[in-house]
C-alpha cells in the first residue's frame, strides 16, 4: 500500500518537472511579431510620399534605415526624427507601431515595398499637420 501511495505522489511530480524543463515556443503573437520585425529590417528609400492622399515632393530624398526596433532617417523632418525606437502598439497587433515619441504608425511590407502611414498632428508655420503615407523600396 505504501508503494502505491509513493507512486501516486511521485508520478505527478515527475510529470511537472519534465514539463517545466522542456523549451517552449514563443507565443503565436510573439513569433508573428518577430517575423514582421525581421521583414522591416534594412535601408528603405522613398519612391512616393502622399500627404492627405496628395503626392508631395517634400520628402523626395527621404530614407529610413531599420535595425531591430530602432531606426535612423535622412530628410524626414519634421514628420520623422533623425533617429529613434519603435515597438508594436500592443501584443495583438500585426501592423500598428508606436515610436518613442508616442506617435502611432502603421507599416506593411509587400515584396520589396514598405508602406508606412503616420498622422502628424503638430501644426507649424509650414502646415505639416496631416496624414502621411510613405511608399519605400529597398
């Protein structure tokens, strides 16, 4: 009888220990987000920029270089700072990001094209307030 009680206690304990020692895959959302971050990596150059759905030439020399969750830009002012960081807006999103300055943007990669949409909400003498859509290629 004592042996049966020992087995009843030891078997679940061994099962818990084995289960806690096996490596776990990242949660599906984390795995998907890692793949998205990987697809954003590299140097991107603007092929077209629209402000409120109108093509503009203000960012004709704009480039964005993404490395992990940080970025640098050329000729992105005032909409893009010269450098910064970004992350997913929440754990469930696939294309919504937030920069270190709190600005939200969406980004999607299709083949070798990156499309970023950002709402710039500061009114300046130059009138930059609006929704910007950056189409970039590598």
